């Protein structure tokens, strides 16, 4: 059973939710920036981050029926739709960018959900999965929406996207600070230390995938300049690929 829209909205209005929103927004900005000229789909509960894509041509928020739907944005024409997450009401190849947040962990069938999302992805499109990390503290605390459903490891997410016909190209982690009120103001320090000393303690994993594996990312893209364990998503080698040996 999915967390209700009221529970999600309440969490992101609290200090822990505001922190999660800020740290995840930083990673998304590193990866996609303002998504200039793109059609963007947020699936699950992605509205806390969709406002950042100010350069996008079109942004739509699709919310699963078991969760419920909210009006978004608060001003202007509504751009949310209540959906069956295994039968999205969009044509194949509609979106250039797809963001999944609070979508996989509580899905009845995560593979079927992702396959349907991929159907709506354009041939050159990019998708980012954001999921609770199995080894982090956030997945063990029911006071946050990351503490419900199935958390994932990076390898599990990689297998999931490959099963949907994609290749993982970059990944990142965040939310190293424990979800405990007195420690939340120290989150930036935890981020810097955690990436180097406790990589397995991150609360959330971000994995980007595309229909095509790239041997390298062109200069100028945030992914190309990100050092290992840096804040940005970073490129991933494709095991066994001929591109890897070049």
C-alpha cells in the first residue's frame, strides 16, 4: 500500500522533508539542470522537484492511484494526472526526461512499472530512478516515506533498468545524515564525510539510465566532470562492453 498524498505532502513540509528536497534537488541539478527544451515526466511523487525544470517545454506529474493526486502547480494550469502506473495515458516516446520518486519502493510490480515508464521515453531520453537505499538509516525509519516498501541497492537498480531495456550511465547517493531532528542542521557536513568514509550509509540512491550506453560523456555535461564519489551523478562502465576496452 502506498503512502497517501497527505502523508507525503506533510513530510515535505517538515524539516526532514525540506532537507531531503534540497539535497535531492542538488543532485538533479547536477544531472539535468533546467532540462531546457525537454518534455519531462515525474512519476510517483515528484512535484517537490519539478518546479526546478524551468527550461522544459512541458512538465507533467503522474501520480499512482494508490497514492492519490494533488493540484500542481499551485498557480496556473494544473499539470497532474492520476494514473494506473502500469498503464500510463501517454503515447510511446513522449518524454525526453523521466523522474521516478516514491514510485518503485511501494509498487506492486516494480519491473512492470518501469517497463511502462520506459515505453513513454523517447529514443534519446534519460531516466532517473530515486529510491531508498537498503543500507541507509532512512529506510529503517517509518517517520519518513523512505521507510516504507522495498529499499534498493545500486546493483538491484542496475538489474531493474537492464531488465527494462536500458543501460545505467550514472549514479549518486545522498542523505547521509541520520533522520534525527537534532542532527539535520549538520547534513552538509555528513554529506562531505559520508561520501568518503561511509558510502554505504547514504539514505537515497539516484540512478540514471538511457536506451544507449555511452563510453564517455561529452565535456560540458555535469556528469563528465564529476570525480568519484562527488556530489554529481557519475558515469558507469558497462561490464563486458567493447566500448569499455577502447
